[in-house]
């Protein structure tokens, strides 16, 4: 099987393959970037410019995103190129210059080239630009096939040795296609050593939401009528052992693909499993790998005890080096391929197959593969033959070449650098930007790309420049905001006036959306004016995906436009041009929001809050901050831990209704959401309510939004279901209850009180509950509104005893507390579970 021969006949007519330009890619900053822009951008002349393209206003549904191009290489949060093409077609014409400051896997650039646009792709990650380069490169099929055959001729004999075994039917030569490994645990009850695959699987109902979950039980204890759960974090891990082999017979006996197990009922299969399958592992273990493989410690962290990154987990991601992610056989095979590959396209195939060759490949009856966006080492994993994985990528490459070689432009420049400073791109030269920025800590691209960069021998020391929130590297939200601001500031500078930037929005909090909108507006962009949110839908979601705790369940796309010369900008923040009255109104609103969120703030913190919202930082000096603060707040002196008196500020009134203008905005938004909920639940009677993310999509297009975040006022209008979703009032009594809640301002008062507790600040006297009955009512209102954490906090730290209440009232508040505790614990568990599994 070592030698490969081509059976393809030479074609009489050679295909026209687009020629890629010289120096179009660089694994560092591309020195050709400035020259590329000069050659492929068109001059902007405000006197003759006639560009006038309206916002894109179509929802895109791609269906199944699986295709040879997409399957060539995985990448976290990858966007379907066919969707991006529709945006580029709408906003640009042929030969226009398209820019992506966060290239990722190169979807924007590939889409541009396929329809005859020119492209610039920038990313700080060398793995990202390597993948982008290969997606944007022409594929010379005959040359790649020749390189593949030469590669297999060179390594085939050694590769076959790594996976060689014997067929237990004909005793002929066979090759291992995959091997399943299982963790062995020590049962906490009977101390037996149990392989996880031998455990009894039982479906149990877990938690408040009555979710069904499969648990693994010790078979020894189960036989003694005891149920003892076995698994990670529950039982002591002993080791890992091979338990199942799938192999291909090379002699032609049927079936072609066969299986045997370590406890096979067939004695011969069991014997061959030990002699040939386990024997091969022992043979490999006795030898040293004769080729280079990455010596890197994860994220180059030398410590054996400290987390190497935010994706490190003590139980499920507790590895320290890149090589620990692989069995020795697959590590050897990868090193063998890497040593002998001399073709860039084949190196792309290798890179694309790496993750499936790790111990992260889950063993499942249906499907498998690593979990996307995380490092999770499952207790039962499948060791895939790297030859099989590589051949799959090679087949995808040949299939994808048909489409990739249809590119109508080869004018692309790929640069590995930060997009916070693109000084080599002059002002007003870019025709369109489509990008998917990193949102906070939602995707840890630097950590996830590290394995590729280590194997490809690329730079792995660039992470200080990464735009990310990362606790391990002490990269804060302020760091992220500062750097992302610089990127969009540069994007504004280089984009031609009147042109558009489309930003994918996903996996982030509602507050991040507000921050992004404010940021873009402060920079000078004008947001699109549409009646509905745009999104890219990529296929049917599972029930768990529909119920997941995310603000967005699919990729929203938000468009902003750079104003034409002389066009008024839609500033949300202070511009420095306000008259005294409008400035005072804006400043009072910001101070009220800040004090609602953090009662007991000091004056310097409130001053910083105001200044951070201004476009021109020096403009505040002409205003009387002290006098302004006193119009909305009162000063209270409280002792700190050392007894020193600290002046803290609290809102002048408590339980005050939202001002009339804001109240009308909230009521109008609530009416829109109520209509949507009613229609949705009629069409989907199987659900108790509507997921927050669906409401958020309906909320996004509202032009005149309330100041308060949607999540803050939603409980004052709607009810939380047992599923954690939202529903409108079902009768007059429920509607009246919500109306009274708004009129009394009870929930706003509760939030101020609990915010003070959470910030370890003494609550204002007017914000405290007057008596135990008021506190009990607050807990009840939190339970009804789905504010379970706050209800639990009120009971535990409210500062009042319920002993003076009647027995009935005491039982009622205890019941409310227990329900809040259970729901809060369940929500925390689900949030941690989602975080753990990416």
C-alpha cells in the first residue's frame, strides 16, 4: 500500500488557472500593502462621487453550511462565504476594494475574489492569515495530485507500519482506521477499577427544568442494587485503555471495515485485539519519534500548576504541552507528514486535519469530532487514523478547487498584523468593509489557534497584541474596548465617504451591543435605519440551541455608513455642541443610570462616567459638575472599613417612576415585543415563552430606544416562564400586577438596594425595605419577575428578620426563597456548563 500511482490521463486542454500575484501573503506585516492599495483602489473625488447604495435589507438563510470549501478547514465562528457574497454584491461593484480587519479564515476575502472584487485581509494571528491565504489561492490540481503521490510514495511504508494490524477473519494484512480509548475510574463505593464504556447508562431527570441527562453507573454496584455514578470530577481517574478497534482488511474479505473489542465475545477477535492492536501500541511506545514535532508548552506558559489560559480546565483540559493532545501514534504520523510535505496546498490539508487527530475527538454512536471553540478532552475518545483524516481533506481540496478556481480576481493582499494601525492604507481608499470582530471573551482565538501555529512553526508570541478579554493574561474589558475602538477608528479613516461597514454581532451581552453602537457613532458612523434586524441563518437549530442562554442565537449583521462631506452625524454621546439645557438633560440621564447601577458611588467615579461618554474630553470644564450632581443625587457620609468617613452619592428619590418620555419609549417597545410574543406563541404552542435572544432581535431595529437596557425593564412588563423564556400577561389580573409594579417603582428600588449590597456599599436609607413585610414582597416580586439571584440575595442579606410575620407569610417567603435558590443554582450550573463546553 506504500506506493501510489496516478490513473489520471493527461488532458488535451489545460485548464486556465488564475495566477496569484507575487508577495500577496506575508506571515508578518506585509511590506507590499501600501503598493497594493495604490494599484487596486480607485481615487475618491467628492465632486464626482455618485455612490448612493441603500442599506442591505434581506435576511439570509443558507441551510446546511457543509460543503467542500467550508469543510477544508475549521475555524471558530466561521461565516458561510455564500452569505457574505450577497452583502458584497449589494454594496460594491466589480474591482472595488473590500477590507476585513479581522480576517479569521478569510471568508470576506474569498467572497470578494469569487465575484471580481479586490481584497485586503488583516489578522494578528499567523494561523488566521495562513488559512486565509490558502482559501484565497488558486489550486493547480495536477501539481497537487503529483505532490500527493510523491508524498505517499515517500512516507507510505512507514505510515502503514504505524497503523498495521491483522484481520481476524482471513489473517491477512489490515490497517487500523480508528481506535476508541476509554478512561478507567475507581468507583468511590466499591473501589473497583471500571472502564467508562463498561458502565451502565441510565437516563435521569435533573434540576428544576426536568432536563433528561444520561449518567454512567458502576456496573458492580448496580449488580448489588446500588447506583454509584462514575465520571470526571466524581471518581478517581486511573488511566486510559484502548477498548474498540475499527480496521480495514487489505485482502478483500467482507465486510471491508470490521470491528473488535477488548472484551469481545469472539475469542479470536479478543486475542487479535491484544496481540496486534494493543501490541502495535506497545511497539510504538518502545521507540522514539525520529522527526520534529512541536515542543511548545501551551501558550508558552512554563508553570506546571498555573492555568495556561482561560480555556484551561483542571479536569477536562488539564494538559500542558501541544504534544499531550495526541496519542504517540498520531503524533508520529503528523510529524512524518510535516517532515515530508513540500506543497502549500498539502500543508493546508495537514493543518485542516490536526484537530480531528487529537484526543478531543469524541466517541459517539452518531457523529463525533472535537467540540467547537474549546479544549475538551472527553473521557472516551476516538483515535482517528491520520492517513484517513489527511485523505479526507485532500479529497475536499480537489472538490473545492472546482469552485475556488472560479475566482474572478486574484488581487488580494494578506497581512499578519494588528488592525489598530493600518498606516499603509491611505484615507478614503476602501469601498466596503465586512468583518466579524472578537467580542470580549466570547471566542479565545489566540488560545484556540495556538496548536495550528505550533505545528506550522509560525509565531506563537503575538498574544500581547490580541484584542480580547482574558483573565489569565490580565486583559480587561477596558483593554478590549480601547483596542477595538482603534480598529474602527482606522476603518472610518480608510473607508470612502458614503460607503458601508457591515459588522457581525454574536455571542455577546446586550450591554456590548450598546457599547458597540455608541462607539461607532462616536467615531462618526451613521447606523442603518431599518425596521427589522438582519441575520445570517445557517440551518435548523436543536432544542438546546434554541434554549441556550445567549443574547443572540445566530449571526446578526449591523450596517453603519460613513457620512458624506457635510452630512450630519448621528452622535449618541456628548458632542461638545449642546446648549446648556440639552447638556444638562443628557448628563442627568447618565448620572441616574450610573447611580441606579452603582448606588453609593463617589463623586470622582461619577465624574469619570460622564467624561467617558464625551467626544471632546475638554468640553466639560465649562460645566458645574458639583451643581449638576446635586440635581439628581444627595450626599451621604458613610464610614469605610477603617472608620474614615467617605462621601457617597445616592439618587434623590427612591422608587421614582421613569420620567414620562422614557416611560413612553418603554411602553412602545413593550407593545412591539408583546405583539411578537403573542404571534410567536400561537405559531409555537409547544413553548411556554419566547427566548430572550428572539426578543433582542425584535428590539434592535427600534430607533428611539429607552435608556435602560432591555433586560432591566423587561421584568416590569412580562413574566418569566419555567423554561427561562418570557411571555406576556395572560389575563387582566396579571396585566394589572405588572402595571402596579411599574407605578410603584418596586423593582427599580430592589435593584438599587441589591446593587448596593453587591458593591459592598451601605444602601441609601430611602432604598431600604421599611419592614419585613416589604422585604417579603420584594422577594415575591423577584420570583415573579424571574430575578432569582436578587430574590435569594434579599432573603440572605436583606438585614431584616421574618419572625414577626404570620406563619402563613413566613411559609410563603420561605417558599419564594427556596424557589429562587433552586432556579438561581440551575441558571449558574447551565451558565458554567456552557462556558466549560465553549
